[in-house]
């Protein structure tokens, strides 16, 4: 294999030399013929066969030496300005094929190579970085899903075993059956949210825009939690502007309000307060969902929109860390903005700002 490669390189060099030789010979021959013809006509010189033969030999060897020099210069130029960056790109690409996404290519000296190579190298490095991020997200996603599924599966398994106990009282049987049902519900909710989030992230769900009253939608979503706030004796405060019409995907936005309200009631203790406010300008509508719950630190607030992140593990059995990630993705699709202000022990305020058209 090495001998074949060496022969190919030698043939390639010879081919290059012949090409340069013929080109130089043609150019020099034309120039000499023009020069000699002009000199003969001007000075009236007579050229003999011996003179022409001697001049031809000298010219031939000059052309041969010049062709060799130009060939060597061209080989060196190609080696350092073309072949070297190409080999670096190929080597890096082979490493990526093998799964090494940490590889990066150093930019070439702009005076020693074509600037296009640095553009290619820049795009290649960016591609490698994006692939590395995707691989990290995929690995984390699989690890998180596996981890999140262990808890409900363990609950279902334990309660299923207890249900097989002989002479089980009706009260215990109902308690264990409820445990199995809750575990199955949690798994079903997690799978549903994973599928929704996956479809949103891969843009397989496209907004179906329609004009509707945003205030009415907020009230409908809030009324779904009437039993929750009555059982926990939570006060409800609303300040919803009337006739705020928006053109958006109503179903997607309902996921946003349901998730924010669900979290507000989940983290608000008995006797607390949940507030919902809607204001609007000519071009944007702003919704605020505020609670008087446990709040969160700034460190937790930086990660709450990440998949599977749960800042308060005491409520982990009531969720799976996907709700706010889903909210963030929907708001992004709507070209809106979402932010949170929170103080530990005082509560949190989520603010969503979306275009009206």
C-alpha cells in the first residue's frame, strides 16, 4: 500500500513537472522568437544554423531548470497552503466519526493560506461544538428519564406486592391500589410531557393561530383548579384586563397557563394566596402568575427551565421537572419572553410576555 502511494506521488510530481515544463517552454519560445525577429530586422543580423543550434540548447536547459524550480515552488506552496489544512480537517473529521466531539482545529495563518480554509475551519469547530452539546443532552436525557422512571416503578412494584398479601383489609387494599394508580399516573404524565417536549423541540408541532380572548382563557384555566384552592383554603386574586384579543395557538398557550397555575398551587401552603394578572399594550400581552409559596434562590432560578430540573425535591412526587421546560419552549415558539422573580420564603412571580398578533 505504501509503495503504491509512493509511486502515485512520483507520477503526480512528474505530471506536474511536465505541465510546467511545457508551459514555460511555450512562453519562453514565443518571447525568444519575438525578440530574435525584432533584433534581426532592426540590426540586419544574419542567423546561421550553428548560432540557432547553440541558442536552442542553452534555451532548452534554461527551460528545464526553470520548470524544475517552479515545480518545487508549487509543490511547497500546495503542501503548506492547501494540503496541510486539508489533512487537519480530514483528521478531525475522522475523530468526530469515531465519536470524539472535543476535537478542534486551530485557525491557519491568514498570510500563509487561503482565507476560505479559516471559514471552513470555523464552521467545522462550530459543528463539533454543537454535536458535542447534542450528545451531552442526549446522554443526560436518557440518564434523567431512567432515573425518573425508577421511583414510580419502585412504588408500583412495592404496592403490587403488598396487594398480594393475604387477609388484607379493605382500607389497606384501597390505599395500596391508590399507590399503584398514582405511580402509573406519574409515569403516564412524564411520558406525555416528554413526547410533547420532543415534538416541540423538533418543531413537529406548528402553531395553529386563531384570534381569541386571552382573559377568558386564563379564567377557564384558573377554574380548573377550583377544588384545589378550596381544599387548601388558598385565596385567589385576579386583575385581568377585558377584551385582550391575541392571535396565537390557544391549545399551546393553555399548556403554559396550566403549568404555571399548577406550580403556583403546588408550592403555595394552606391559607396562602395565588394571583393572576393580565395587562396589554397595542402589540403585546403580559400575564403574571404570583404565589406566596416557598420561593427559590437565584441559583435555582437559573435552572428551572431545564429538563428534569426540580429545585424543591420535597414536591418531586408531584411532578417530573418537565413542565417549565415545556412552558419555555412554547413561549419561544410564540416569539415571547418568560422570566421569574422569586424570594426564598416569600413566593415567586412568573411573567410571560407574548405578541398579540
